[in-house]
């Protein structure tokens, strides 16, 4: 992929640069303590993570609202765990989680170094399906916001990856063309196939090496420096 044509690199944020699962676990630990909720965090996360992924899939397809996602993923988890938690408690936990999530900002290994090196050769950007206020806080608090010329969120555009409109919006905002651009992300459908359908190149970030994917992929961010 080393070519003079590529001048712009677009990154996903969660699960690609920002270690979502680690930071999320810390946020839940904090809010459960704050709300005096006695639950083993490992047991909770084992049930919550697939439910959260299910809701995000529905959210990408416009089948649930932002409010539905934030409430439903918690409510369904407590139901599955047979825990009696009131609606008011769930709403409070949902708000506390969003408030606490950007407080812990662990990045994947070599994220800072990789961005520093890539910035010397390319113009960097972010395209994320996350909520604008939370994603901007994550970028600022993890001190990587300065690497990116533009940040595009699905909330800003009104559609989510893999919808072509979000890629069109992001590239127009970046003054970039598809053939000049590479998308890097962890989600095959949203990031990789969405970008490729729009005419961009792509690289899958597969940190756990669990995806059966025949295209270009890396398991560590520093490997991007070898192929870009």
C-alpha cells in the first residue's frame, strides 16, 4: 500500500485507537461504587458486552435511538442477570456511565508513537459512530486530538458507518478524494466494507487476532508504519 497516491488516513476511534473495553470496565467499576450497587464487574461485563454490541448494531441500522441504546443495554443486562434495578436507577447509571467513560483514557499499545510517525507523512482524521460530546472528550483527555485535522461523528452527519454518506461527508470536510484515502478500523462491516464501497482503501485493526479476514490487517498499531 506504500504509494504516493495516499495522502489522507482516516481512523476509527473506539476499539482501534482508544481501548474501549478497558476504559469502559473502569467506568463501570467507578459508577457501581458511586451508586452502591453490589455486582462483580467480571460477571457484569460478560453479560453486558454482547448486549451492548447488539444494541450498537441496531443503532447503526437506525432501529433504536441514542436514548434507547443507553437505557436498553443496561436494562437488558440486569434482566439477564436477574437483578432488581429500578428504571430510575438505570437512568442514573446510564448518565453516570457517559460522564465517567472519558475519565479513563487508555490507548492501545503504540498509538501515540504510530500517530506521531504517520502525521509526518499523511493528514490524519477520525470517523466515528460514537456520540459527539463523548468522542471529543476521549480525544482531548487521551491527548491525541492534535494529531487529527478533522473529526467526523455519526451524530454530526446524521448517519452511521457503513452508510456512504458519512464517508462522503468526512472526505469533503477533509478536502480528500477516495483514491487518496485509507480507512483504519476494527469493524469489518462498518469501517472496512463501508470505506471500500465508497472507493477508499482500508486496513483492519484486529487487536485480538480473531477475525477471519483476507484483506489487509494489522494486530498492532505499529505495524501500520510498515505498510503505509
